C-alpha cells in the first residue's frame, strides 16, 4: 500500500470487507532519456504505429502526459498513463519528483549518439522509484546499432528487464517494443490487487470531472457520495492515485494538501512555463511575482498562482530571496560560473561527501533552496555551489559531478556548529533517495596532509568503527603516519552536534531550552552550544 504501517494495511482490508472488492487496471509508463533520443516518437508510436514522425517537431518542454488503452487477454480494458519527459539537462533534476513507484520505465537511447548515460538513468530510476522495472529501447536511427554491455548492466541492475532495438521511423522492431511494454506493465505488483469498491467508484468519478484541480473538501464530498466514511481512508486512496499518476496530492505540504490536481499535466506545465521562460533564463533564474502574473496569465492559472508557486517551492525548484520580498531564484538556472570572492584556506574544517556509484542531479540546488537565507550577501551562489554565512562563520559548498563529490570548507568562529547545520540539511536530502550509496570523508591531519591541498581522506564510518573497537589511532594511507582517531573526528564533528535536535532540550517546532547561554548558535529553531 502507498501508506506504510500495520494500521494502513488494516484499514485497507477493513474497507474491502465492508464494501466488497473490485480492481483498477491502470498503471504509469515513464519515458526518459536524453534530448532528441526519440522519447516523444515512442510515446506517439505506442498508441498509433502509423504516426508520421515530423523531423521539425520540437523537443518536449517539461512533461507531456497522454493516456493509452489496450485490451487484456480477457478483453478487460487496461489504461496506461504515459509520461513523456523532456530530455534537456535542466529537467533532469526536476524529474525526480515524478519518478514514482507502481510504474514501468522506458529509457530511450539514440543509436547515432553516445550521449546516453545508461548508468545515470538506471541508477536514478532504481533509487527514486524503489526498484521499478525498466526497459532500454535503442532507437537505431539510420540503421546504426547501439552497443551495450547488457550482461554487466543486468548484473548491476536487477530492475532492468529487457533491452530492445527498434527504428521508430521505419517501425522495425516496434511491435516487439509495444508487446514488451504491454507485458511488463501488466506485471507491475499492484495490477490485479483487490481494491475496495469505493476506491474504484471514486476513481471513476474523478475521471469524469473535467476540472484541472479540486479543493480537498470537494474530493472528500465525492468520497462520501461513493461510500467512504473515514477521512483517513480517503487520504489513503489519494496517495494511491498519486502513485499511479492519476492525480497529484501532496499531503505533507500545509498549502498543497488542500487541493487535488486532477490533471497532472496542468500542474507540471505551469512549473515548466517558469523554467522555460526566456526572461527567467536570461536573468539566471531570477523572477518576481509580477513575472509570474505574466507567465501564468491564462484563466486556468490566475486563481491558483499561490498554490503553483508553492508547488515550485515544495519541489525545491525555487526560493524567495532574503530581503527582497516577492523575488525568487530557480537555482537550476543559475550561472555555472563561480563568482569571485576571497577565501583563506588555512584553519578550515573540511568534510567531503563521496558518492560511490551514483550522484543524483540537483542535490546542491535543493541545499541552496533549503539554506537560501544563509547565502553570503545573497549573491555568492552558482549552479554547482554556494558560500553560506551565519554570523561570523562561513561554509563553502562545492559539487564536482566528475568526481562524484561535494566538498565543504568551513571557517570562522563556530565552525563545528555551522558544519553540523550544513551536513544535517545534506543528510536530510540524501534520505529522500532510496538506497543512495555515499560516504562522509574526513581529511587526514597528519604532518604531511594538514597543509596539503590534496590530503588523504578517511571514511568517517571507518573512523567510528575503529573507535567502537577501542582503537586509538589509524594510519594515513598517504604518509603512513599514525594519527589520533579522536582528534580526526573532533576536528570536524563534535558528538553533541552530530544530531542538532539532541542538543539540550529542543523541540524543532519551537520551545527551545538549552542549558547555558555562552557561545550558542541558532538555526531553524534549533540552538547549538
């Protein structure tokens, strides 16, 4: 079930027992890949094989959503919600919010190019969709074949089901692609699940509603008219429909929880209208509410501008500039150029996040949104990094995608406290990915490394293991000098700051009570000694 926990499962079966059972034969197909690979062509050819490709057809802007139906073997209609994702780089970091469970994925690769990062897409789908199945579709344009080490890919990614070849212009191999999509979409775990009859009736009622969105009260009324009695059951259903791509309901957000977006394309189009706006792009991601009034000037958007802006903030796609009410920045549109600033590299605390197999796109952008109030001078920020400032302490955060790492340098009066704040936000972002494999690395402080621009880095988890095993030192693998373990860890992490919400007696929603008033630093209602 979409909601976790024994209580949710118990409620689900209670509803089946009370109302009887029915089925929804519906699923979500997400087509991903690089720009120009043929994703839109595949989406159109699935439904209409005789569709004539237009060489002048522009690339998908954001996400296009269509519906495709086919009969199952017993004649029962099966509906697929097809999400065709734009392939431009700017969209990659935003797509992660729509990569849901209960879905089949098709990665389209252009055989003429070598720009498809198969490992990136396979990792992204595996982590963000909790292991949903994937097909690789090689679009062999001009008869050129695409060579893959399929054995190695299958060995690393259990969710890779098939690798298929087709020419979407001539339709060679298309039938096999379509048949595999039909097969695998019917094998998704939720297909054939017994559902309460009330769920199916509400699904049908929502399908007949022509509105782009409805208020939560209207949804509740629809549920009640179709036999629902418990509010928790209604929310359980909306969560399920969210996974299927039928509607969008962000229950955890205080504003967005009050609406159901019945037409997901309406919501995604609104978001991408901002990111694709030429004025916003030329302003390196900066826009104002006045700009939004022009971008969202159609009648279907006018009364929902606050909610749509909240949708962008909720997705960590923008933030409001501190001290400039009504002015926003979309960090994925910032300049790649790092601004000039002075930084003394002596006496810095350094911590490095190293990603072993896969570094998701957009981590730094989400950190920038989360900590935008601390951006130094509200100008020391760029596409891959930022300088953050709190009182007399600064942190430089820089991502290097080539090396799959994020490096943090901190200097100033409260280095350990501010480092704890930054790492807490990064750890929160990391926890939003399923099974993301990363390490925290601590620079060695031996005589050779401490003044080196390229010190040896120890894995923090290994240092902690050594301490648990009552070891006092560890060997630097660069100088071979033995260094004090506790000194290494204490250089960057004060145990009482490792979890900010455990300092003193803290309720992170307020009510702060911290023993002592000396040398303390506060952030987001948390206080650090």
